[in-house]
């Protein structure tokens, strides 16, 4: 059995802001990190580009049997977590870039000592898409979400250049780290966990039990 880590674990959190399985993760990652004193770096990625780089297939191009199974699995996982979900949201697939840029800008603001709840913002963006029928590609929605979670709504505009550059770099980092889906959690000890249904394993690993 592994011993529980004594150093501060670092988790690189790769995700798409239009991923339903990332939505179903809720804020469990934040709870796990807080329990173990771990830090999280949020790294939104272009999931379509990631699939293309790592052998995946975009939803539109998948076989009908895979599409049908995805809907069943989303329904079951939502029931297990007790979270509402619209399996066919009005604004999907939306352009994920504006919300990703805003999250990147918000993370940079927090790093400089700014206020705001980054984990709640990430979940709020996902919930807007998958439970609230909001278009997260629209500036009005993104600025409203930033404000709701304690950030300057102007970050949606002032952080666009940095957001675009970081978004592209996150994709390269993801490929290099062995990431191929969303959500994906990469620890600084090399352990990787794919999917919201592997958060319990991540928790056990940080506790030295897995």
C-alpha cells in the first residue's frame, strides 16, 4: 500500500467547457483537492482538436450505437450524481472558445491575488450549457457567469489574447501529457485519471490507497 503523499500534489485538470461528462463531475475535484491539500491548474482544451490529435472521433462522426450508448450513460450518471441534465441542450455544440478564454483569464487574475471562485466558475459554465439552456458562446452569458462567481466581467474581453494563446498551448500540453478526453486529471507524479467516474480513484490515490 502506498503512503499518503506528504508533499503538495499538483493536479492539471484538462477539460472542455462543452463536455457533459465534465459537467457531471460537479465540484468533486475541488472537494478532493481541498481534502488532500492539492492544487489545481485548470486547463481548458479544444476537445475536437484533441480528438483529432489523439485518435478520437467527434460526436457527429460516431456510429449510431455509440451515440445511443452515450445518451444512456449520461442519463445514468446524472441520476447517480443527482444532477439535472438536458441530454440534447438547445445550444450544443457551442463554440467553447469564449468560455475557455474567460476561465483562463479568471485563473490568471486569481494568481495575481484577485477574488473569485474559479472552481465554481468552471462548473457554472458547464451547468449553463447542460442544465440551464444558455449559450456559453455568447458574450452576455460569459460576462454574467464571471460576475456571478466573483470575477470582473471585463475579463471576457481583456483576457482574449492571453486566453487564445493559452488555449492553444493547453492543447499541446494535453497531447504531450497523454490526455485524450474530458475530463482528464494528470498528477505531478505521472498518474492519470480519465472521466468523472474516476474521481474516487484519484481521491484514493492521493490518500495513498491506490
